[in-house]
């Protein structure tokens, strides 16, 4: 089985669209990269969104790997200036409550979980452990797909995965969820 380290991107700037990392986010990404260097990462895949790609660049430098992007790792929804924040947040909450609810802009929780699972299935033949830099919402969506809704704590369902937390999978088996010990 392939070991996957799903990395939630580091802290992002508070802005619309496709924000980059904050100063703290760059520090988090550097600590995460140092931690993953010791895991013998063989491949590195990232969401194409800037905050994830910037996090992946730190891991790439530490592990001597190139960053490959896969659009299936993008977030379920991404807020932009085309909709008021209240509408975005209402749609986000609806996708948490109903896995099949399709928001105005984005995917349902079920669609997002299925696309991340398809990505991981395609990556199963990669050499060594695989680092996958993605987003908190789709990581929760994947966990809901693998474990079921009742297996996750409310704070993860509604609050998402904390920045730079690592969720470890052995194939489709969940080993650890949202570990941040490497940031201490």
C-alpha cells in the first residue's frame, strides 16, 4: 500500500480569490517540509491553488522533488469577488449539512471527496510515500467518504483541518487525522 501524507496548506492571507501564504504560513510550511524530509517522500502533488502550491514549494526544496499539480486536489469551493461572503458561507454550511448539495460555485462534499479519492487511487503506484498538499475542506470530504459522517468530530466537520496539519493514509486506511505535532 502507498502511504499518503495529506498536508493542509499553511496559513493563507485573508483576501479574495487565490491568496498566498502569510509570514506565519511560510514558517509553518518550512516546519512541515523539515518533518516530511525525514519520511522519505518519493512524490509531491499539490492543488494548483496558490496557498497549496506555495506550501508544496517548501516541501519540494526540503525533499529535492518537483511539485506536480492536480486540479482534483482543489478546494470544494473558493471564495471570490463574484459573490457576497454571506452567500459563500451559507453554501459552505449547506455542503457540510448535506453531502449532495451542489453550491452555486464549486462541488458538493460528495463530489469533492470522490475526486480526491480518484486522485489518490491514480497516485497509488508512485514510489515511496507521497506528500499531497491540499485543502481542509476536501480533506474532510475525503475522510467522510472513507470513514462516514459519524466518524468525524464536529470541530473537523465544521471547522475543517487546521493549517499544516497532516492526515496520514495507508492506501485507503486512515492512520492519523490532522496531526500538528511537527509545528510545535
